[in-house]
């Protein structure tokens, strides 16, 4: 049996190859991919700037030299086509998703511990991209907002909007969305933000000081991937105090993968004066990421995480490069792109 797979052979250039699928080992699962999301964490590899090297099951490292060809894609949804003799938790026909690398392909071979089931009752199951849903679960559970907190989400792309939608379920005193693009702020309002701010015209720091009685937000979730976003978080996070413990503000930073960046004096001083707890929240932060993935699927099933509403662009495998170009920021209407397999 053969599969189609996209391989990056140079910056911005994919080729589609046909290759034999090897016989399954006793602990492996063959998944027919229905869809796979395009993730910004792979943009630097598409552009030829850097790559994440995967060694074994859990060893990852960053390097600038890219060992072409590279197989990308780690946000699949699909159907189990075959299982090894010792696989007990999955059966042929199960809908599944999970953090499976190399999923810009018609089929992938993986192991059960990377999979979660997608219930048959789920609407639009092809858009139930379990890996990014797990990232939202991880971020929100790390943030741990409490009754009456003020929370700000900085960056209203797909991940920020899903985070807002999850936080909407909680009894917060203020849920604030910050973005440079008004169309995304409209989405944020629709998905639960009580206040929307655009730094190009709004004095975000002053607005939040007025809203919080000069305290600042209890939690700032930074999802732009840029140090300017982290600087904004440092400006609006709650104040520290020498003379009476009020608790520390928490900054949840998803990742900083948008090329080489320089930290400003403002960011350095704000972090020093306010001494917030800063959590670098990516899958490796989770104590059990596959559990977070399962909870992300639950959130999709319950419409807390409406990822299907945010898919703005669909592409076939042969147009994968066009998908990355759309995700690069050139298309202002872009929120989430998905590769749909035939």
C-alpha cells in the first residue's frame, strides 16, 4: 500500500511523493489522515530559517541548518485504518487525533500513546485538530484564573480566540482582548471578550489601570510569539508590593519563535519591578500533554473551543506551500488554514 506525503526540499518548496507504507509493527497504528492544520511553529522551517529536530519519542532540539527533505504537519485528524497485534486501546474505524509529526500526508504510522479518540458525536470531526486543542487546555489550566480575576489575552489569532472562548466559561471580573487587527478583535468580542483594545489607537496600559483600580491584570496570556507582546504583558500585569503580599501576577507565554528578537529596556525593567511568575507554556510544560489533548477534544465537543468556526482557508496537499503563504500574515482574513486530504 502506498501513501502520498509532502516533503519540504528547500525554502518554500514542497514535492509530493508516493511511497510504500511499511508493515505495521505490533505496537503501531496506521491512520488515514482526513485533515491537518497549518501551525505557525513550522513557519520558520518553511521559510528556511530553522528547524526542530526530533530524536526519539520526546527529545527535541532547535537548529538553523535544515536537513532536507523535511516532513511537516503535526495537527492531524483521521481514522484508524489498521492496528498492530498488541494494540488494545484503538480499533479499526476509530476517529483519532494527536501530536503526530509528519502528518501532511495521506497516511501516517504512529504509536497509541500519541493518539486520542474523537467521539462519533463530534460535529465537523475533520476540524477537531486535537494537538492545538491540547495546547489551549494546557495554557488555560496553567493560567488557573480565580473567581473575580482580571485576565488579558494578547494576540487574537486562532489560539488567542480559542483561549478567550475557554476563559469565557469562568467567573472573571474582566476578560480583555488585545490585538492590532480590528477584524480579529470583533471575533474576540463574539467569542467572549468583555473589552477589546487595539494598541494602535488605545492606551492599553491606562485603560487597564483604570479598569483594575491601578492594580493591573492578574493574568496576561501572550500568544503573539513576539517580544513586543511580552512587553505589553509586562506593562499591564499586576503590581508587586514590598509592603503587603498581594500575590504575584502570572504571564503565560506560549512561545517566541518569530526570528531573532531583542529585549527592550522597558520589558527588562517591568519584569524586574513587578516580578511576575512567567510560565513558558508549550506542550513540554504540561505534566501530561496527551491528557490535555483529550481535554481539548472534550472542549471542542462541548463547543467551548469552536475551532471549526475559525477555519478560514482550506487547501489540498498539492497546495501546501500556498497554505503557508496565507498563514504568513499576507492575508488579513486568515485565521486558520487546514490541509484537506482527498
